[in-house]
């Protein structure tokens, strides 16, 4: 009897061992089988204890082949951009510094619009001196040796300079409309607000840019760029909406402002009676000259910045990096981008040239300032006398306009 019980216990123990081993066997094999299936680069990770575990994420889709055209385009435009930047540097320093000297030396040129034009020239001059030389070096060299401070300062100065240009053009458009209504001109406060707002709007650009290090072809490179990983939600939003923000605030704003106030000014001039037009003919001529000058500056700004903004907006809307046929479109956008960068840098030096072409007063002052050695003394004296005459005409026209305004309000 005891022998039968012992045999029964042995059989039960053997069956229990078989059942337990059968339950444990899939747990031992499953990780090996899964590991064998998914053991590809990028699909295997190690956990905190050092145990290899599979990464259950889906494998990456195969991207289209790399485009070879952009590399050739970059090599070509590298030298074109350098040449354009050197020309902008020389012409911009001479033109903007001469423009500032004209406004500072000639009392007859210190009116409201010209002071705003001087503020615009000062912003362009700071951009030319600080940003353009470093951008040329960044274009030619692969490494960034200037440190984090200059990496943040250069884009900050660029955006502040563009902001000064945009807000100055808006202020010029508004002043050309309200000058004849008799609104007091707080020019110092206006210019201070332009610079303060431009500096504040450029602060996110300084925060977004940073210097990173990477190994490329066996070299340890330092690169200054818009950092792909931003720390705060606001900076991540700024990075994603930057191109749309620049297009709307730094390009469309001065155009819309100019269109609105120039339409109002045109309607005002057309509503005036013939007697008022005859009495204020000199005043109207000066307002028209100022309006023509401001319109020319806004038009030059639009032509210079349109290619760059057009390239960025088209790239955001119609470009798809996963499209196999994207290489031709990418080459077109890259060419348009480089042309836009060159045109935008030209805007920093072209305003003095535009003023020389459009305004007779600025033309005379530029000739007397730059070409005093090539002009006879009689011509220089005539230009100074004409400048003084224009100053007297300004005062007389303002007084006559105020009298006519008072008469029209009391009638």
C-alpha cells in the first residue's frame, strides 16, 4: 500500500513539473524570438538595469534620396553674396553717414520727416557695421569662433534694424498725412518709441539663436543657428510662426499703413477748394515732395524684401520634403532665397541713393557734401542760399496753413 502511494506521489510530482515547465517555456523563448525579429539598428534599446529590450516604435519610412543641386547652388552664391555684401558695406557706410551729416549740419533739413529718415539711416548703419562683416565670415567659414554673445547679438541687431526701418516708414506715412492738420510733432518721443519697440520685438531672436557643437568629417565644428530645441512654449511658438510673423509685421505693415494714409491724404488734397490750393501752393508742393519721397522709400523697401518673404512663404505652403520630385522645387527656392538675402541687404544702403534721385533738396545737399572739391564756390553758395530759402518757405507755408485752417474752422 505504501508502495502504491509513493508511486502516485512521484507521478503527481512529475506531472506538476511538466506543467510548470510548459508554462515557463514560452516566457523564456518569447523575448528571444521577438529580439531576433526586431534586432535592427534603431529598434533595440537598453533599460535602466542594462537589459536589452526591443523598441516597439514603428520603423522609419525611407526618405527620398538627397538632392545634389543645393550644394552646387550654395557654392555659387557663396561668392556672389560675399561680393554683394562688400558693395553694401562700402556704399552703405558712405551713403548713410553722409545722410546723417547732412541732417545734422544743415538746420534747414531738420524737419520731422528728415529726422525720421536720419533715424532710419542710423539703424541701417548699425546693421552694416555689426552684422554684415560677421555674416560674410559665417558664409565663407564653417566654424563659428565668436562665441555665444555675438551669436545672439548679430540676429538681434538684424531684426532691430528691420524693425526701425518698418516703424520709421509707418511714422513717415502717418506724419505726411497729419502734418497739414496741425497735430503737434513730438519727434523725440516718436523716435524713442520706434527704437524701444524695435528692440523689444528683436529680443526673441536673441533668445532663439544659440551655438551648438558637432563633429563633421572628423572636425569639431561650432555652429550658430536658430536652435531646433527651444525651452519655453512661447519660444517654440515663435519658432514655428516666425516666418508668418515676419511677413505680416515686418513686410505687410508698412505697405498697408502707406496705402491707408496716402489714400486719405490724396482725398484731402482733392477736396480742397481752388482758392485754398492757390494760397497754399508752396505748402502743397512741399507736402507732395515729402509724400513722393516717402512713397519711394516704401516702394524700395517692398522691392528689396519681397523675394525673401516670397521664398519663405512658398516654402511653408507648397514645399514637401517627402516628395520624391522635390529637388527641382528646392533648387528654385534656394536660388530665390539667396536672391532675397542679397536684395534685403541692399536695402540697407539704397535709401540714400533713392533720396538723391527723388528729392532735389537731398540731391543738392549730397552734392555739396560729397563733391565740394569738384563744384565751384558759386554753385555751393547758391545751394546754401536755396536751402535757406526753403527754410523760410517752410515757415511761411506753415503760418499761412494755420491761418487758413483757423478761417475754415470759424466759418
